[in-house]
């Protein structure tokens, strides 16, 4: 009897393994994204995917679980999770994903995400900063290695300044706000949510809303090479779910609903309305990997190398993998939507 | 027991003390190739050695060590001297002991890292909050060890001071402090050790120099070898500081014999 039980158990396990291999699907897809500083909710396209349960819907019939982890440590924390082998799919900002790839992370760039992420520079009223030029010699708080760090460099370059012309203070989130409120720094660069301005403790200096899209922050959807090799069809379906979210966000008629999703991150509706005012949603949420995004990332790699943020360059063309998005766009009938 | 027998055992002890670190080093180097941990997360020792050599060559490491040591020295002096004075005051005055000791013990319950946001708000992001943060770390071991040392000065020392008619300054310098010196020195050792550990915490916030900053930079730029290099340097300098103080302590208190473990 015992022999039979042992035989049946082994046979069961073998058949399950064979079945799993035949189906070629993982039991779980581990997705990581940058968490907002407020509530446990992702921003932008990730927020829509999360809110509408698009990944869960896509894989419901396959019995594949979606394990979403939001990292408060922003891009650097997502890179660490990728290095530790804790993620299959990662959503991350432009500069951090370049830093990660240059540092040896074996990832592929499979989809664009949130192209027009605006940055806002605010200053203490007594700091006498009214324009980008006035930043010279001032103490500016920025979270180094994040996409706002890159944006700050681009903005400084617009007026002929570099990081060396200012005093960068490496702070983020609440610490940066506290430092500005107490006069420890003269200015900070951050997102659209600016409670200090609303409280009269800081004044707006500059924001990127009217800048060309190339100057704004952008995000990326990455897949680990290992996962992509094992489950190419699953990766295509992950991409498809994100394209659905991008398509939904690109439509003006969904703007109100979009605000509702974004406020789940803890951002104020008022800030979001101001941030999105006059923005071309189709351009902002264009996920396609086009010549513009390749050129933009080549610039980022050059900048990061020049600024000694990365030790070695890498080939952006080799890193980008359009194959998943091209098929997914075709299947959704959206191959011409963002062109 | 013959001298050669003791010598043999001393060598054996030293060998045993080397075996574990050596095995750990081998395991560490093999962790990547054996796919136990990604080399991107745990930099192998040989790569680390090259990074350290580069950092020394470029002068970056030396500059950061000097900045951190300066912060440690100032923070330690401020924190340890404050603790020393408060320890003496509480040790000598039963009234002040009753008044201040419960307060000091209560404030000690606040986790040290919880002070940092408040320090930034109060004192900006310059050097001052970092020095105060390190000083907080150095303060507690010093105040408690000084207080305990003074409380533990034998009663007959006080009687002797009365016989010699020692008052105030002479009483303090000839009887109290010498009597409490072993405990005070333990406080100094702990204070300095904690100051060195706290410097890393101090440099996590709004900093652009120092070993702690170098580690944070390495983390944000996904250059984990910089983080590991910082760890190695902190450990090595902490070890050297402790070693120097141990030698001083042994020389100062050579008359004191203490039980060091083992069976005679």
C-alpha cells in the first residue's frame, strides 16, 4: 500500500511538472514599480494597470498570480530588487533603468511609459530665486540617481549651468520638504504635488509643463532576460495589458477618471489638474518604442556617463526589444494609434 | 604548565581565529559562481579589492575617511564630555541623580535614528545636525559608565579623603575620578565605537562627503562595490580604533586583572 502511495505521489509530481512545462507559464509574475510617497499605489500607467486589475484579468484564466511590489526607495530600490532576482517585470524611471543596465542588470526595455512626467522647482521665498539662472550657487535638494536628478541637469543646461554651479543636497520626499521649510536648502525639485507652495512656505520657480517632451522624465517597462527567454508569450501579454492602460489614458474622455486613479497615490486633485492642463495625453502616454525614445535614451546614457553616474556605456539599440509591443499593438488593432 | 605548552595553545587559538574568516572569505568569493547570491548584490572579495585600490588611487577614499573622522572626533568630544560631566554631577549629588537620571533614561529610549529628521528641521542640513547626531550616540555610554563608576567608588576611599581633608577639586581629582576611571574608560571605548558607527547614519541625510555618503551614492548609482567598500573600511577603522583603546586601557590598568574566560 505504502509503495503505491509513494508511486502515485511521484507520478503526480512528475505529471504536474510536465504539464507546467508544456503550458510554459509561470505560477506567478513578480511585478515591481516605484511606489508613491503617499499611499501604496503606483502612479501613471502602472496605477491604471493596478486600478483596473488589467494584469489579473489577462492571466485569470491561466491561473497565474500577479505579485505587485511597490518600492518607496524609488528607482534605486527597484534596481536592487532586480539584482536580487525578486522581479520579473519592473517599472522604473529613465535614469535609474540606465544606471541599472550599466551596472550589469540583465534586462530588456520592452515598453515606454509615462513620457511627459513633469518636474517642478520650488524655492524658499527668502531665497530670492525667480528663474533657473538664479539657481547658481544655491542649495538644491534632489534625490540623486532618480529621473528628477536627470531633469534638473537638463534644466540647468538650458541656462548654461551644470551641477557644479549649484550645491546639490541629496534628500528626498518629506526630508526635502522639511529642509526647504526650515531654510536648510534654497530650492527643491520634485513632482506636481507641492503642499509647501499651497501653504505659502515656498514659491514656484520653474516647471517643465511647457518644455518639449524630450526634456521631461519618462518611464520604462523592463523584463529580465531570463523571464523573457522562458516566457516570451507571457511577456507579450504583460505588454498588452500595459498598452491597454496607455490607450485608456490617452483619451481625453477619460481625463476625469484618470484624476481619480492618480489621487489614489495621495496626490491632490488640484495639482493633477494643473499638471495635465494643456498636455497632449496621446503624446504623454505613448508607450511605443520609436526613434524619439531611442534617441532620448542614448542621450541619457551619454549624460550619465559624462556625469560619472555610470562607469560604462551600453548599446541602447540592443537593449530595446520592440518585438513584444509590435505584436501586442497589432493584436489590439492599435498599430497606427500613436503614429 | 610549561611555556612551550602555553605557546602551542596560543598559536592554536590564533589559527582557530583565522579559520572562520578564511572560510567565510572563500564562501564569499564562491557565492557568485555557485549562484548562491548574485555578484551584483554581493561583490566578490577580489572585485572589492580592485575597487578599494581604485578608490585609494584616486584619493576618493582617503578624502571621505578624513571627513568622516573629523565628524567622529568632534561629535565624540562633544557627546562624551557632556556625558562625562553629567555622569559626575549625578554621581556626586543624590538630589541631581533623582532629578536627572529618570529623564536621561527616558530620553535614551528614543531610537537614535529617530532624532535625525528633527535635527534637520532644527539645525538645517549642514555639519551641525551630523555632529549632534554623533554626539547623541557618544553621550549615553559615557554618562552611564561615569555615573556607575562614581557610584561604585569604595566607601573607604571617601573615608580616606575625609582623613586627608580633601575638598572639592582635590576630592574629585584625587579620589572620585581615579576610583571611577576603569568604568569611565569603558565608557570612552563604547562612546568612540558608537560615534564611528553613528557617522554612517549621520551621513545618510543631505550629505556630499564621508564614508556614509559614499555608501549611499553607491546604492543610488547601483555600484554595490562602493557600498561594500564602505562597509569594509568602516569595519577596519572601527577595529583599529578599538584596538588602540584596548592597548591604552591595558597599560593604564595593568594592575587590574580580569577573568577572560576559559578553564584554568
